[in-house]
C-alpha cells in the first residue's frame, strides 16, 4: 500500500492528476497482523509505543496471548491520509473476516489502534465522510456479506458511498 501511495505522490509531482476517489483496504495481512480468524478474545490491553516520531500512542492491542499490530507501511500510509497528503481521497474497508467473532475483533481493533496519538484507525477511515457514516467499512461474511467481496462488499461500498468502481483502488493480500 505504501508503494502505491508513493507512486501517486510521484505522479502528482510530475503533473499527472489521476487519483482514486477511494482506496479500499482489506485488513488481515494488509493493514495488520495476525489474521482475525486466528483470535478468540476481544482486544483488551493496549500496548503503547512510538508512532513514527509523531508521539506515543497505541501501537498494538492484546487479544488473548496474541498482539494485533499494524504493518509499518500501513501505519505510514494511514498517517499520510490523516495528515491530508492525499487531498480529498477517502478510505474504505472490504474485509471478509471468516467468523462473526473475527469481525467483532476487527471492529474493536479499528477503534483501539492509533495512527497518531488519540486518533484511531476508525477515525482515519471516517475522514472525509459525514459524521456517523459507516457505509465505507464492511467487515465479515454474515449476510448481506459473503466471502466473495466482489458480489457483496463492493456493491455495498459503491451504493453507500456513491463512489463508482472506476474511482476505487483495492488492496488485498488474496490472489
């Protein structure tokens, strides 16, 4: 994800003006580790540390014996989005967490892990959307969602956000 955002920045520096309206992220193995289906317990104990020189904040959260952590490149990209480096480009989530419990754990982690001190991933995902809007975040496989994001998550994203498919770029670790 970080390389893509760097390529967008280079394109703008060279005078190109193409930018996606929305970057849609898968979460497991793209934004964070471990995969939520491997966890049994709700995130509980925050782990504090340095947020890339922007201060100390929640860099991890315990889920049982495991620690949910963002990948360094994902943290940097989310910090850049929060700081407005990508203009009005907004973020969305299409993640097919395997179980309802995995989806609950993912939603909780979004509200705990920080991008800058006091600003969570969920706060960054809300940037540019109306207050209280959550139609840009779809996590799970419980109906109306399924494991086939192209048939469920993306039509819901398109309809809720008004962003057409050609205005979206999707990052996923799946083949």
